C-alpha cells in the first residue's frame, strides 16, 4: 500500500507499507531548473529499465534552496513516523 505525503499542498513523497517487510518513505523524483534529475535518478532508471508504469511524485524546476527544504521536510516526516527514507 502507498499513501501520498503532502507538504505545501504538493505530494512530495510516498509512504510505502508493504504486506511483508518494513515501511519506508519513497522520496520524489526531482528535476532542477535545467531539467536535470537531481534526486531520484536511481528510481527513474529502475522504472525505465523495468518498463513498468508507476505513479510517483515528481517535482520540476527545483532550486537548490527548495531541494534543501524538501530534504529537511522528508527528514522531519521520517522522524515523526519512525520510518526511514529510502535511498533507492
């Protein structure tokens, strides 16, 4: 099961709660203002390679300042929920 995690009215991550195994937070795929992937490249590559279609949060035109805020918010949510942020 996956639940959206919102911040400032935008979905920034997913809380993944598998039937087996521990829950985790799946961070967004983030593109900077030059349309380069700056977070979530591994997830994006895995999805492309698998050929599977998924729904996953994507943030575009992200500045370094906004990315820092997203990182802080994900860390805060992780602490509050007691659930790690996935690194893949």
